[in-house]
């Protein structure tokens, strides 16, 4: 074969991209790196038999939409599905103009997808409490006029919710016809089910420029890839133009619909995870040299000296957490697992800290 430099054919903005973190290859005993739920669901034969493999899926996922709308007391017309909320982030940045503003550190996909689609990004550092730095954000809005703003609340990887009044201020500031700083504000509520705050669904009807992202991934269905956005009809219609027609496959639609019909088990799991989170936080506080940050999500960020070394020592003991090197230096992020998994993690951490 002739030697061809494929790189020459690649768009410059893609050439400099790096593929998203992939931990599937790292062997471990306890997997606490990807904010998955430790509790999965069994899929029974009745569900599987309802799936017609030779037919295309329902492009609108009407049945699943109806169930989610009912659970969250929403109008189905305000919901649009993605193959995970990642896909919806992709669609939103495809449809709406840049620049794209988001605080940092935050979920890496806002930056990766912006770069992939050639949109300029505006990264604003969070303040010392990991909250939104309003002065810097409002100045950036005035000067650089972002058309899209992503706010992950609770924020990944810091775990906290941003102050609701600050989020609201941004939504208001960017919806004002007087100041003409119009932007779409996307509040990514991937971790909302674990939070003690009420979130932004109740605000949707007040602000047309507000979009909310939700996902089933963190509550036990990461393998199904079901995310959804909730927004004004007009926004849904625009995003629907770029959505690939069959983005949610039949298996995911049928399984998700059957398993979330009765939300009690999911709620039970969420209760177990949040109470384990508080126990884990307490345990982490007790370990000398560890500084954990409070969390409203299903993971905990903690600071530790020689974080890189600690990460590899934990891995040697079979415990996989997320190394936040380059994102929040000196920090590791641990997903809340089952009681047993958390105990293995705590025991291993105490040993490697000695
Ligand atoms: C995990 C995560 C997502 C991605 O969710 P999927 O529905 O699995 O694509 C989106 N936003 C944040 C902040 C996340 O942490």
C-alpha cells in the first residue's frame, strides 16, 4: 500500500482533537470512574419479544415520550430524545450559532463537540466555591456575545449545584430584548435526580431561551443511551431538523419504556446512592490528606497530594476512579457505588494513603 498522509485530509479543527476518555479497557475489580449507577435492571422476555428487529424504530419514540412526560408532568411536545444527551449537545451546537460559553471545569463534551463543529468556545473559570463567576460571565456575554451557554448543574466533575439565582440571572440577562444579549441557556441536569435542589423544569414556561437536558444514563440505563431535552416547541422543531430520523433504536425505546413505567425501583436506587454518598463523604473527611468536596450528584471529587500516584496505587488494588489531571489538577473523582464497593474503595484508599 502506498504511504498516504491521511492527516492532510482532516479538517484542522478535528486534527487537534483527542478522542473522549475511554475506560472500558482498564481492568478493575471495582469500577467507580464513569458516574454509572451500580444498580442495573433485568430485561424480561416479554419486553424483548415485543421488539420487531426487521422494522425501523418509531422515529418519535412516542410511547417512551408519553411515559417520561407523565413522570415529569410535562407536555410530550416539549420533549426531544437523543442517543444519550451527548447527541443532543451535538445537535444544539449544530443548530445554534457560536461562540459557545461554559464554565470550567465542567463536562468535557461541550468543548469537544464545539471544536468538532468548528465553533469558538469561551471558557470561564468557576469561582473558589466552584460556583459561577458572574462578573466574568456577564462581561463575556456583553463582549463576546455567545449564542449558546452550557451550565451543568449539578456540575460534573465538581459535584455542586450552581446557585439557582445566578443561573436565573444569566437566563434573564440573555433573554432581555433591551440589552440584546440573546443566547440559549442549556441547563444540563444529568445529575438532577441525586440533588436536593428542585432544578429548572418549573422555570421553562417563563423563559423561551431556556433548555434543559436530562438523561437516563446516571440512574441505571447508561447502556441504553437515552437522553432528552425539554424546551419550547419552536426550539424542539429546529433541533428536530438535524436529528437523525432513527436515533433511538427499538431496543432502547422498548426497554426504557418498560423499566421506567414504575419509577419506584429507580427512586429506591437513588435513595441508596444519595445516602451512601453522604456516608462516603464522611469517611473521606476522616482520612488525613484527603479533602472531599460536598456533592449533589452520584460522585465525589476529592483533593489529594500526589493524586497521580494515588490513582495508580488504587488501580493496582483493583479500584478504578477518575483521574482529573488536567481538568482539576490534584483531584480524583469517585462514583458512588454499592455499600460493598464503597467499602472496598475506602479500605484501599486508606491503605494507599499510609
Ligand atoms: C454523563 C453526562 C452526560 C451524558 O449523558 P448521556 O445521556 O449518557 O450522553 C451529559 N452531561 C453531563 C454533565 C454528564 O455528566
